[in-house]
C-alpha cells in the first residue's frame, strides 16, 4: 500500500517550483482556502476511500487510487512522447493526476459502525475539487484536468492531451480495481 510520502515524491517530479509547492500544499491541506464556509466535514486525504460503492472503497483507497493513476499517467505520457513525439506538459499532467479526486475528501464520512457513507453533498467531488483549485489560483490547464476527469460524461469534456490521459487512466484504474476488489460490479458493467 502506498503512503502519503509516495504522493509527495511524485509531486517532487513537478519541475515548476511554484506549481510543485501548490500541489504539495493542497495535498497536505485540501480545504485550507476555498472551503472555510462549507458545511461538509473534511476527511484526511490519507484515510478517505476513493468511492463508497465502486472502486478503492477501503480506508486509504483514495491515496492508493491517486498514486496508481499518477504513476500510470506518467508512464503513458512518457511512452506517447517517445512513440508519437507528442508534446505533453508533464508538470500539468502530474499536478492534475495527483489532484483529480481531491474533492472526495468532502464527500464521505464514517458511520458509527466504521463504514464509509456519503455526506450528502449537493456538489460532486469534481466540482468541489475544481472550486478548490480555482480558489488557490492553479493554472487553468491543471484546473481543466480536474474538471474534465469524468470525460465526455462529465460537465467538462477533456480538451487537452493531459486531460485525456488522466481521464482514461482514472477510468481504467477504477474498473480494474473494481474487478479485483468487487468482481460482481464488473459483471454488471459487461452484462
């Protein structure tokens, strides 16, 4: 199981020192700026599940999912650069991959029986994360990656290669994890 230190090491690959600091600060304290007036409780990033009913549903699942997505995004981008000579903004890609699900820290809570459940937020994690990054003055390219990570099914379809990579890898990791952790879900998806 990856640790929070592993996420910080991946953030350390961001060459732009200002962006790297912004990403690390956001991972360490996601709700420091934009959400002072929110009525939702914040779960520590390292404890939150990535989902309560689909993928990475255990405590720490968000960290595991974020680590896997970021590592795979880096590998895919490096291969695309070699094979197709694609120009990929690796700083934006790494920042977007690390922060794509940051809004999930406001979406869940633990019950008395120690199970995860929804807090009943009226905004989904994509909107919450996008708002947080916008309030922190992240570059538009990074905010777009977070806003677009649901792909064409979300309110903001991907418009950059970095956003497409994060969307595709995020979806792949979720499906693969649900197949390993919850085989019955994948059977429902494929009929």
